[in-house]
């Protein structure tokens, strides 16, 4: 049981480049979340999904897009990266019958 | 409006001393409350949670927290700190009517000294 995995672990982009972060979970969880963590700001919700084929905006969605084509995967896309998107990104998943979120190990993204 | 406030971005204690990390929430209706821990270069791990029932909640690694409605607080404590407790701790809430979305505090970095 791998839990929640994230790919890649590290990435450096130049301003204007695009990339996709992959989150995968093997716990058959319905809900999945993308957060960003910045110093002194805690974790802020970017987008989330309550089931396959559904997505919704969180607190800081601008500049990001997501897709949940399969229940086990939740993709976070940056179409045109900006230095303000330099952050650590965490994915989490949760079953609908519980309030506990399980977190992945994070992706450290630097945009130059 | 800030839903959850953690007082003290950095707390330092001696090994064996009491750990007290403070968390207050702002909601007229008691939310669901959580404490998560983040060890260096890792994701977050649930320490404990309060949803309903007993207001004193025990978690992993000897931590506990007490929900006090009158003080709108959910402070995290541990009687005796260990070096392995050094980490960042996050208080989080799920607000009534907020679905399952967690709102996190800004975190408290705990340092444990010999």
C-alpha cells in the first residue's frame, strides 16, 4: 500500500513554461486535494475533487488547472509558470466517510 | 477572516519539558478540529482530531488536545518533550457548511533542546 504518491519530487521551471504534477492514491478515496505550502502561510487549498470527473476551486486557484479523469489520479497543471508559483505542493486524499486527509510527500517547485 | 490562529510561529522547549502549542478558531458553531505534524521534508501526518464527543482527545506519540468551546481553543500538549518531537505543527479546521475542506493555521515550528 503506497498511500499517496507525487511525481516529480523536485522541479525547476523557467517563467512561462508549463508542467503537470501527478498525484496518485491507492486507497480508493473519493476526495482528493491540491495544496501549496509557503513559509509563514500554512497550507492553502488550490483545487479539489469530490469524485472522478469532478473538480472545484479552492482558496488560491488562479494560474492552475486540474483534472480527475481516473479516481486514483489527480493532476495539477501550470500552463504558464510564474515566480509566484514557487512553492511546495502537496496532494491529499480522503474517503467520504472520514475527516482524515492523507498527504503525499510533496513536490518542491522553483520557477526562475 | 482568519478561521484558525496559531500563536507563536516558533516554540522552543527543553527535552522533558511540557509542550504547549496554541490554536484558536473563529466560528460561532464548533467546527471539526485537527492537529497535523510535518517532519522535515515530509508530508503532513494526522496527530489527532476532534469531531464530536469527548473534549479531551488523545493522539499519537503522547500528544493530546482539549476542545474548549468557551475559549474557542484547541491547544496541543505533551507532558514531556522528546528530541524526536521537533517538527512543524499545524492546527486545522473544517467549518460547518464548508464541506470537507480543511483550513490550516500558519504553523508552529517546535524546537526541542537538550
